[in-house]
C-alpha cells in the first residue's frame, strides 16, 4: 500500500522521474490532442473522398447507360418513321403488304445487324400482334399486355426495365415507339429489344473484386442487374400484392413470385434524384456494406456500387496506422530525450546530495570532490551551483578546522585554569602551610631528625614542588592532612 501511495504521490518522486514525466507530458499531451484532431479531420476527409469516389464511379457508369439508351431510343424513333415501315403499316390490302414486306424485313435486318447487343426488332399492329420480326418466333404472338405496347399505342415512346422475354426466355430491354401514318394516325408499334447481357456487362464492369460490385434497380425497386444473378428481379423493399401482380403481369408471368430482400437502408435509392451514399448489412455476404449511387437521367433507374465496409476502410486504416506510428515514433524519441535530460540533470544533483551528506558526516573525500569537479565545468545553472557548493564546502571545512583548534585551545585554557585552581586549593590549605612552616623550622634550627623522618619530609617537599611545577592533582588534600 505504501509503495502504491508513493507511486502516485508526485512529491515523493525522484527528480529525474519528475523531469522526465514533465517533458514527456509537455510533448505528449498537446501532440495527442493535435494528432487526434488532425486524424479526425483526415479520416472525415478520406471517408468523404471514398464516398465521393463511389458516387463518381456510379455517375460515370449511369451516364454511359443514359447515352446508350438515348442512342437506341433515337434509333427506334427514326426506324418507326422509316418510309418502308410506314408504307407497310399503311397498306390497305394483304397484297400491298406482301409486296412491301421484303423491304420492311430488310430494314429490320439492317437495324438488327447494326449492333451486336440488339436481340430482336419487330413490328406490332394496332392490336399488339407481331406482324414482322427479325426472329420468326415473335411473329403471330400478341404483346398487348406489355407496357411498351400500351405506352406506344398511346403515342408515348417507351423504355422498359430489363424484362425476361415471354417468347425467347431471354432477358432484354425493350424500346418502343408509335408508327404513325402520313396523317399522324397511330397505325402500329415499332419495338427494338436489346440484350440484357449488354446492360449487365456495363454494370458488371464495376465489379473489380469480390468485395465490390455494381447493381441497377428500376423505378419499382427491383434489381434488374447484379453480378449475382440469383438476386435478379428481387425487390429491395416490400411490395403490395397489387404491385407484385402488376409487375408479374408486365413480365408475362415469367416469374411465379418476386422475392423481397427487405433492405430498408436502400430505400433512398428508389427513384433517387441526386447522387448519394448509404450503408446496409448484407445478409447474403454477412458483412456491412457501403453503397454509392447515382440516378440515371433518361429513365428513373438508379445505379449503385456496393463495397464491403472492410474494403472501404482500408485507406482509413492506413491513415490511422500512419498517425499512430508517427505518434509512437515521436513519443519514443521524446521519451528517450526526456530520460537523457532527466538523468543529466539529476546526476549532479545526486552528486551534490551525496557530497552534502559526506560533508555533514565529515567524510568529504577526494572521490566525491573529483566527481563534483567534473560537473563544475558545465556552464549552466547546475555547474554554477556545484562551483558555489565546492567553494562553500571548502570554507566550511576551513571553519571546522579553525573551530576545532579554537576548541582545543579553549580546552587547554580550561584545564590549566582548573589545575591552577586545584593547586591553589592545595597550597592554600592550612595544613599544607603548617607543613611548610615545619619544614622551614627544621631547616633553620638544624634539627637532625632520624634518617627516616628526614627522608619523609624531603619526599613530601619534592611532591609539593612537583605539584607546583606540573600542576598535578594526584595527591589528595586528605592524604597530606593525614601526614
């Protein structure tokens, strides 16, 4: 617990740790905010650019389809007004039609052979019955149920969705235009069918890999072109029973049902007026997808380019990785520099601390002095601090030496004073004075004492002299008194 508290208690950190953390924080914190802001802005920019790329690709392909439809539509209108077609449809008798039929057939054959994507060209009479065609299987069949007939017979040129042919069982796109007599009366319908594979080829060209593919939906939300042919003629949204029946009837009941894929996120594509993008989760591929779409101008169809979210985020991930790498590299360099500076700054401080402790313990040796001398050559504040400390330590040591000498002298003076005091106490003693008087009296009177007694007094006198000379305190006053 103490270690844990010490770890998070900043004042207890070492100076090198504080300096390193301060330098790293000073770099990392603003750099992190800046890097995050720049990364967020860059990601938004790249994400918008990726969406825009899909939208532009969809727009380009939609324009290509528009141009194809416009060219074919003009051709159909032109053929519907061709003299051979009008003359044949205006003939009053079967004999006249039989005479004009080869010219009509040749006109249809010429149109058919002008483009390999054309599947068939045929003429319907006023009741919807095919009376001339490049493919004999059409002749005699009634197509009055088809929307392209119903629109053209009312004087409106028409372009169908990609339908499955009732007669040929081949998918195709139907163009129709009314055939009018010289007086302007509608006398038939000219129909040109182009192969569905032609449209599919253009749309499928967007499928550059397994994770990107193009698809085309019509005005009702039916998929009319897709790389996965099992999804053709399926609806992306639920359809009412009446609408389902109408679409199935328009296709000549070629399908028993229309499957609902139920992708509500793609609803924005149905009859869209502007380019855009959206996201959805593909149940078929079991992954999130991104869709960029663009509406066609001639027909209310919308072309979409679907790409997996994973593939879409590849440039985003590269950008994130690049920014993280830059932060790590700069952070690593900053950390190394911070640790180096922190170590360089803390090393002389540690040396000063150790020298101060040595000076306190009066153990300031040459090794500590040499370490500080090396640091003192620096011209920065630390070097100046070390030089001041060295000068201070020199003065402190000199003062300590002076103080020791003064203390020693003071001790000597005190000891001499004490000794003088003790000698004075001894020599100033009454008994000592009496002894001195006895000795003097004996010397003056010339009294010859026994050899033992004289020796004793001489020895006593010598001791007194010794006390005076050496200021010794070894002879107690009591002993002298006893003597």
